[in-house]
């Protein structure tokens, strides 16, 4: 469970807490044990404070100038190596749970994807490896990564889950993203 506190302004102009509860859009994976996403918040253009936008959000990838805050818990890689793991069922589950984002994962290169975003990732718990198509960086609690629309995957070769908080900022698609999409057609 991820607790989310949302602030706002009262009718008389004073700051107040408008919500203090579990993140309402937190799909738990049944096909990938230990994998979880929490869509914490989003802003759209033009950005304005107010009602919770997470339930009506149609894509987990923000458009240019938009933002998404989310946490992701990555199970150990051993989950994916388990003979009981069904990659097709897990992919179908993610297409439903994280529309817009799940479609960006490369079917022939598990975990690899490119998003038209600049992401700030902060490791909250565990250890996770950022794979940039062979070049890697191992991150632990408190480490921060600035992910600049590059092709990447998150790997967890350890024995326990790792949780990362991301702030995704939508940017115009880079030429690399457009080239990759054109090659897929």
C-alpha cells in the first residue's frame, strides 16, 4: 500500500488536506508475483490543482508538458525465470493495467522500452540495475537517476523486491523514438 496525501485550498482560501488514503489506482499484478504499480498523481496541460485525475487518465505516459508520479515495485528477476511464469498473460495484464506504457515494451527484448519522457527515479527500497542496452548502473536506496528518453530496462538480479518512485515529465518524441517506431511498422 502506498499512502497518498493530497493538499488543496478550502473555500475560505486556507491550505488543507483534501485526501489521505491509499493510492486509488494501484493495480497489483497477479501474473507477475511481486510486481506492482501505483499511479500517484498526474497533471495535464494546462496544469491545475484540483480533483484527482488518476482514475480518468487514459495513458500512463504523459504528453508533452504533462507529468505522472508513480511507484513501481520490481520483483527479483527469478520471478520471470520461474517455469510457472506466463509472459503472454503478464503482458496482457500490463496492457490493461498500464495503458500507453505497456505498449512501449519491446516484445523481443523483455523489459526494454523507450518513453518520450524525462524521468526522475528515486530508489526507495532494495537494489535495482538500470540496463541501457548493455551499459548498466546499480542503484540502491536514496540513489537518483535522470532517465532522458533513452532505451532502457530495469533489472533486479537480487533476492528481494526493489521499489522506485518516478516523476515522469512528457517531452516531444525524440528522433530515436520516432526511428524505432518507424522500424516497427
